[in-house]
């Protein structure tokens, strides 16, 4: 019986003659505020807050971000406990269903987080360009 060829460690494109277009390198700031081992504020929690605004519920936000409801709920609960005032206010389900709303604290958190990201990117623009220039393309 002939032996099977060994699979290469690196997957090959379907048509090796067709060159793949390399993705353009991008610099992204990923700010995290930690308290001990807990990430109190980070990019995932901010994205989840934004998804709750967009969708109106934790369930829909979780689906939108391709995560389980339980994971989304735990992240928001962790965020609410890390802040002086909660970022999300949730109503329990009932005849009309539940729902979640971002509080003024949550809105301020998103705005401040995104502003810090933008300010850091502008301030470091020249150095980021040099750093990206070092990346093989």
C-alpha cells in the first residue's frame, strides 16, 4: 500500500502560481486598565458595550460579536463591578422581555476610551509609520 504524502507544516494556496496579496500592516492600540489580575477596562469590553448600544440587548450583542451570552454577561458584570457606577443597566425578562441599556457612565467610558486611542495614534503617528516600515510585506 502506498504511503500518504506528509502534510506540510505550512498550508499551501490552492493555486501556488497565484501570488497571495499580503495584508497591509496596521498598528492598533489595545489599552487595558487592570486591577490585580482582572482586566477592568479593555478593547473587548468596549466593543461589547458598543454592540449593546447597536443591538439593544446583551443576547444580540453577544451574537453580533460571536460569543456566548454567558461570556458577554460575565464581561459586563465584571466591568460593572470594576467601575464606581455601572456601565450597563439590565432589565430582567418578563412579558415584554428584558433589555439592556448603556448608562451615562458606560457612554462616557466608550467616548473616553476611543478618544485616548485616537489621541495616542495621532501622537505616535511618525513612530508608528517607522515601526510599520520594519514589517516584512
